[in-house]
C-alpha cells in the first residue's frame, strides 16, 4: 500500500510567480548561475594598481608569507645603499607561476611587483592570463601598448598593455610572444593573441628595458 501511494503522489515543482513565463524564469536562473561561476573569488581577484589575490603592493615579507605560505624559489640581490631585492616564486608549471618582488633594506622590504600567469586570477571584468588581447582592449580601450627592447638595443623582449592606476602604480598585461597556425599550434600561454601574464607594480619596479609604443 505504501509503495502504491508513493507512486501516485504528484511531483512538487518549484513555485513560479504569476506573470513570469517559464522560459524567462529559467533563463534568468541560468544567467545568475553563470555569472556567479565566472566571477573570480577574493583570493584570485586581480585588483589593478592594488594587488593580486591575497598579496597587495606595500606588504612586508612576513605578511606575504602569512598570505601565501612557503615559497618554492627565493632569490635575493643587493641593490646598494643597504637595499636589496627579494624575488619569491610560487611555481607549479611553466604556465602557472606567481612571483612577488620586494625591495628595501634587509628586514624592511616592501612588495613592489606581483606577477601571475595563473588563468584563475582575473580582474572583476574577467581579464587575466589566457584571455584574448582583443577582449582586453574592449574592456580597457585606453591601455597603452608598448614593446620592450633590451637597454642598448637587441631582440624584442616582448610587448605589454599598461593601465596607469595613479599614485605611481600601474598594471601591465603581457601578451604571448609567438604566433602560431593550424599546422603548427603553440601553447596558449605563448600565443601572441593571448594575455600571458598580469603584473601589478609600482613604476619603479618596471623591468630594465627600452619601451616603445606599439
């Protein structure tokens, strides 16, 4: 008897308000779910001129380590006048690195640059590694394109699109270095059509290179 009654009970459907067509309600629900999935979390959010994920410009070494944990690679270089540059890297593959540079007297270094190639780390508008350069320019039409050359001349280092954030800070979107074809495909992180890396930095942390407008 119990099995028979359960088989004949009507299925309860979600309540839909009057005046809202079913197709519209389903479309709105799907859009909301998609937007929620696409939005970067706080720990993967690129904030132009401020930071990437858990790391912000101006942080100390201890603050960075508390936020990120133990780094995989660490390099220190003396700069003179008692100052030095620390480069801390979290690495899990050629296309997955997170690099933090700090500059200052020993024990008082501060973050001046944060670079990421992680495709999960993007701005609130969805721009980050792996995104097409054409999409970047739609979102940031005033981004300044510049090609980088070694100081004194030489082969092109690469090109990037820079957004000035004011207060001596900027965000650079470096593009891939190579063009491919159907016959000879290349890895997405090297594709000239894609953003390969995002760098949030102070102007003082720009790489030592001659920059020319694209």
